[in-house]
C-alpha cells in the first residue's frame, strides 16, 4: 500500500488557463491599437509633407514670375491657381488661399485669391501693389486628413521685392 503517492498529474487548472488567455488577449489588442495609432500618425505626417511640398512649389512659381505677374490677381488666378500642383491629389478637400500684402510701406489693402474644388476666385484685389517695392506673400493650404478627417493647414510666408527675393 502506498501512502502519500498521488495519481494526479501536474497541469494547469481551468482558471489559470483563462487568466493566461485574457492576458494574451489584452497584450494583442494593445499591440493592434498601437499599430493603428502609428499608421494614423504616419498618414498625418505624409499629408503634412505633401501640403508643405505643394506650398513650396507654389511659392517657387511666384518667385520665377516677374513683378507685374506677381502683383496681378488675374494672372495669378489664370496661370497659377487654375492648375493642380503636383502632389496635391493626396490632400482631401484642399483649399488654397494666397494673400499679397504691401510690405514696408504705409499703403493698405491686399490682394487675396482662393482655390477650392479646382476653381480659383479673386476675393479682393489691390491694383496698387504694382507700384510697391515689396510684397509679403502668405500662402495657406487647408485640408482634411488623418486622423478621422481632422481639419489641418500648412502655411508658407515669403517677402518678394521688385528686384528679387527680399527675405
């Protein structure tokens, strides 16, 4: 006769297995949530970069134009804003706004144009910008993007002088 010997095999109880499965499920769900958050952050960075590049291309187009073209709202609408800037197709609901303000003078009034849904319009026009020595150009791109179609915007500012770039 054997005393103290047990025929029970060593193993895990059902409660231990359920706790282990719950811990594994929590770990995996947190891993998936972190992955989703990382992907949204990457998408937002990609959209922000695309908007910055689009604005830089727009500003470079302004810099190579002559003074009469830069200060003429009709020329800006017809030659710059009526075409899509390369790389902007990944920006949803893109609205571009360009504002030209006299720089270093006492005159008031600005020229402002917007482009939305492929249509460029002149909001207001200051015809006396042609006589200015410098203008401050503020170009803004507003779009909806990651995460969850959040409204975002990027802006670039430059000062152009009659004889070339002032700053």
